C-alpha cells in the first residue's frame, strides 16, 4: 500500500518518480441511465459504446501507457479493448475495479428505486448506506482506492490505464480531492470519460492529486510530460 505523506515531514527519503493512473469509465450500454447493472454478467456495450471505446483509444494513442487494467465486467473490458490493441499490451483484470455490488437492487430500474425512502440515503448520506445483500459505499470506496494505490505502486514513473465504472470512479475522485463520501454524488463521470490521478513523493510517504476529471474530448498526449526525463548525456 502507498502511505500518505504527513504535512511538514522533512525526513530524508528516496524520491519516487511520478506515476499517473488514468481512470476510464466504460462506454454506453443498452441500459445506461435506466437500471442498476452492478455486477450482473453479460451486459455488453451498445453500438454507441463501441464507438466511444474507439474514441478513447484515439485520445490515448499518444500517451505512453505501460499497462492497462480493467474491471472484470464485460462492458469495461470491451471499452479497454481498442486501447489494448493500439498500445500492443495485455489486458490485466483487477477485481478491485469492479462496479459496486448492488445486492438485491441489481438490475432494478432507477425510476422504481428513486421512489424508495432508502434512495434518499443513497443520494444524501451514502456513507451510511449498504445495499440490501450487497456492498456499502464505504467498502466500495475503500477497495477502489486500494486497487488504484496498488496499481500505482507497481508502476513507479509510468502512466497506466484503469477501466472501471461510474460510482467507483466517483468515489475515488472524492477521496483524492478530499471530498467527503457523502458529497460524492455531486461528482459526474460520463460514459467513456477519462480522469487522472498523479502520485508523487518519496519513499517515506506518497501524496496524490487529480490531474483531470471527467475529460471527454481531445488528445491526452500532453500527459507524457509527467514521465521522468531521461538524463542528459
């Protein structure tokens, strides 16, 4: 695990190269915005989602990505596929990137759920809520942040991509910008959008901050400047 650097610490320590983890939401599916798909299998990208996946690959074509990770869900892996092809890398499945386990609410229509009294807690006080038979938002955030930290630790001085889901990315963004979990529903993450968190620091502690959130258009080739510069001969 990465350890957060304590403010004001001046202990001598080895500097760690900057690492950037790209957080990419999967593309559109036939049920996006209509139901809670959660961890139910066999939900694939729509035609629009496949188009979005190709656009993500184009946006990342000039980014020197060294590894690509994905949630186990089909829709995330299908979104990652064009980027995997462009960079000639092997896709690594990371269980910690999976969508929230919505338990008994999995597959239910949002139009039905938002009439429930419990839905108020989902929107207003998610830190107190556990999906019936499923995960709590706190558990989801903890394992998502841990997965991102572990990925960063394995790739010092590199840029890596992680394909995941809306709620998991929103919860991670809230953590990295210091927003309380109870406010994470105010963060918007579009389908096929790209966010990026940078890890910097020393072996005594690593700090993190968001470089961008919910980016939807344009090349991200400029991120190559975040990599360590080669020593001058």
